């Protein structure tokens, strides 16, 4: 299929490369900031277009890989007479967002964390697909099967819940690493000292049920330790609230 990608960020970059590898030429890139479209287009050998109205008649698939809040506004600019299939890549945006406007549309949500400059093996990434009709479902499933070994159909509500799960497993965990680093920095210790701990935590979660391998003061319900930690966080009210709320969650989980 001849593809146009709307977006030039993390997902647009990785997806365009893997689609080209799978034999689907990415012909056009549009991005809100045209310089970003130019950069990605140059990197992958596509054309950059400054205006969504310039999507070519030959384009068979348009992939919308942009900030979720902007999808509705951007798809309104796609020429209504476009015959192309339209997919978005969001974990939480409903399929309705596209199907209200286009007959043949779908979702291709790769369950992975993408950063432009981090290499990624798409074949092991679970891809969740959805389509507006049997034709679109077949098209999005076939395409996903060409780039990944694990393709799963999920409706919009299931996908949104899965996205929440991913936010906890990945985005929040990573934000906690940043907090951990701010704390090590504050006492002039190297964040590298925490890397074996991070590695072991991830390894244990890979090999066990996470609930079975929880450790720490909240799991043991060590009240004096938790009080001491809260006191040390007295000048950081947001961190103190976070510490307290997560500790209470863990204490409750293990008191059942
Ligand atoms: N990153 C992930 O790990 C991941 C994983 C799975 C699915 N997704 C989904 O993939 C989609 C793209 O995510 P991403 O991480 O690739 O995003 P990203 O790297 O932050 O890039 C955001 C893209 O959205 C564009 N954009 C931002 N605000 C806009 C606006 N107001 N109007 C039009 N375009 C706008 C940006 O254009 P300019 O840079 O030109 O301004 C850029 O191309 C989202 O739906 C996300 O939920 C992301």
C-alpha cells in the first residue's frame, strides 16, 4: 500500500521505517511543524507536504500518529473525497473519532514505548487492531501481521483500559525513576547505583506475578520507617502525597 503519515514524532518515525521494510512505501509526511516533516521525510526518502490537502490521490493508507488531543482537528482537514484507508495509532482515542467521518478506517495500536532514537524490534510488539467494517478489519489485521508476530483485536474500550495498564507499567514507572534520580542527585550520589535494583525489579516482574515479588516498607507494613520517610519528604509536599498514597495502596493490597 502507498502510505501517507500524519505526524513526525516517535511513533510516526518507527512506524514509517517498519512499513517501508515490510514493502509499503511511505510517500508523504505531514507534520504540524513543517520542518519536522521535512526531517523525517529526508530520513526515510519520502516527500514532505506542508498542507494535509496535498495528500496524493495515489495514497491508499493514511496513518495518523499525532498527539491524541489533536486527532479530531487534524482528520477534519483530510480531503473528504480521499479514497484512502485511515488508521490512527492511539491507545485511547475511540475508533468513532475516525468512523464518524470515514467509512473505511481502523486503529493500529502498538503496545510499546517508542522514542525516536531508540532502536526497536517491531516483530515482538503486540499490536491491537480495530476496524470500522470487515474490509477495514481485514486490512488493518493484514498490515499488523506483516510487521508483528502478535496481533490482537480489541474494541475501543478494551484498548483504553489496556492503555491505562501501560501507563502504570511504563509511564508512571519511568516517572518514578526520574524522582529516584532527583533524590540521589540531592545527596550527590550517582543514579547508576540504582541500576542493578531497577534491573532486578524488571527481571522479577518478567519471571513472576508482580504481586508475588513486592518488597519494601509498605509491603511489610513497617509503620515507623514510613513515618520517617514522610518526615524526610516534609519539604516536598507532592512527593510526600505520592509516597503516602502508594504506600497506603500497597498496605491495603497485602492486608487482604
Ligand atoms: N510514544 C509511544 O510510546 C506511543 C506508543 C503507542 C501509541 N502511541 C500513540 O501514537 C500517537 C503519537 O504519539 P508519539 O509518542 O509519536 O507523539 P510525539 O512523539 O510526542 O509526537 C507528537 C506528534 O503530534 C504532532 N502534534 C502535536 N500537537 C499537535 C497539534 N495541536 N496539531 C497537530 N499535530 C500535533 C507533533 O507535530 P510537530 O512535532 O510537528 O509539532 C508530532 O508529530 C499518539 O496517539 C500516541 O498515543 C504512542
